[in-house]
């Protein structure tokens, strides 16, 4: 989706990888070859981290790039931002699925969005290769009830949470205790986030927030 912090989140993941393995083990790819200046932000981050950024425009380009980068420990792909209602979403998902490599897609979910919008986003981006999600903009959200509800009900693996613009400080592994506390703190403050009937779902649902095995980071090494 647009405006959810994809590029900044990609930079945070890249910084974590560089700190762990060194810049020579990482490559960055951007598919944002259409928007004027669309790839410049990632190139700036790449320059700071000492990592080459590759730009691709279609599936054929992506296949070539991934083949050339097959010896890298990690390749992060920053995709073009588009509305979940844009027909190009299907094309983008198909491009990643047909790239000829084990591409694991992580969906960025904006914690400030409504329940309806988040469900629409998940439906649009579901499909082969969806590995899980990253919860973004927690620092801007009055409550995380909506996004947490969608993660649980859609049975998404929640890998990271992002709560600011700092790279890489504001990216954290998902922590169930913090998330549940934050959700109910929002409910106490606003009084309209969860019905009492939803309490068992939040606390005991096996769909991924209350399950340790699902709150895990994408393996960077």
C-alpha cells in the first residue's frame, strides 16, 4: 500500500543485516521505476549503508537481478507503493511470485488505518509467498486495536513492529505482551477498541499474536 513506510522499513531491515553480516552480504532492489524520484530514498539509504541498490521494472529484470545476486546472504526488495484497489497489485504479486527465487513477501500494515481498510489491504495482497506482516506507524496510532484485530483474524505471522522514523532503532521484533498491553491501554483510554466478547480471541487465539512461534523475525542469519 501507499504511505505505510515500506522504504523506511526496508532500510531498517537492511541496517540490521549490515550490522550482523556486513554490507557485502546484502543487496537492495527497488521495483519503483515509474514514479519520478521513487527510488532515490532507497539509494540514499544504500549509500549510507554501503550497499548497492538495483532498479528493476518487470519480472524479467527481477529474475536477472536475483540470479546475479544469488550469492548474497540477503536480498531485500522494496516494492512500488499503490492502492490496494489498483489492478497493478495483482501484477506486482505475480511478478514477485514468478521471480524464480524463494521470495518471501512481508506486508506492511499501517496501525493508524481503519479495520475495513486493513482487511481490504490483506485481501488484495494475499496469495503465494505472503510470509507475514510488519506493523508500522505505531508511534502515530492512538490505538492498535484495529491492526491487531486484523492480524489475528487473518492469521498473519507478525514479524516486526515499527514505531518511528529512526533507522534502525525504531524497528523491533514483535512482542505479544507489549502488543496486548498497548491494545488494552488504548481501550482503557478510548473505550471503544474491543468488546468484552473479543477478550478470549485476543488472549487465546492461536492465529499468531498470542503464539510465541508466530512472533518471530525474518531470519537474517
